[in-house]
């Protein structure tokens, strides 16, 4: 199928039709796009809604905020890859600071 770009109006109508129960296959035929593109726009819309919902909840609900922060801390404590990541970033930061200081000294002299 040829590549087509959807306008914002078409994206909105695609999402509305999908919410009404129209199949992805018939949406792909109607808009002249691939089935993968239909799924992408529907999934992307769902992700954006979830992100906005979490942002709103995070701002409004202190209990929700505590749960999120505690799960992040738990992940950071238990995941060995995260610890390696932190060590690497600390090393990179130190190296950058050393190089920065050297550059400053060289520029002054």
C-alpha cells in the first residue's frame, strides 16, 4: 500500500470510529493506510490518554504520588542494572568535570 499521511482531522475521526466499534481492517481500507498505521494511531492515542490521566492523578492525589514514588525507590534499590547506570553516569559526570576544568585552565593560560 502507498504511504499516506493523515491529517489531524483524519486522525481524530479514525480514533472516534475505532471507539464506536469499527474494525481496524475497515478503517485501514477507508483511510487508505496500512493496518499497522491504524493500530499505531489507536495505541498512541491510548498512551497519551493514560499519561495525561497519570499526570492529573499525580498532581491531585497525594496517596497516588506516594505509591508511585515508593515503587520507583523499590525499583532503584532492587534492580542491579539501575545501580550500574548510576555508577556509569557518576563516572561520566566526574570525567566531564575534570575535562571542563582542564579546558578552563588551558583557556586562561
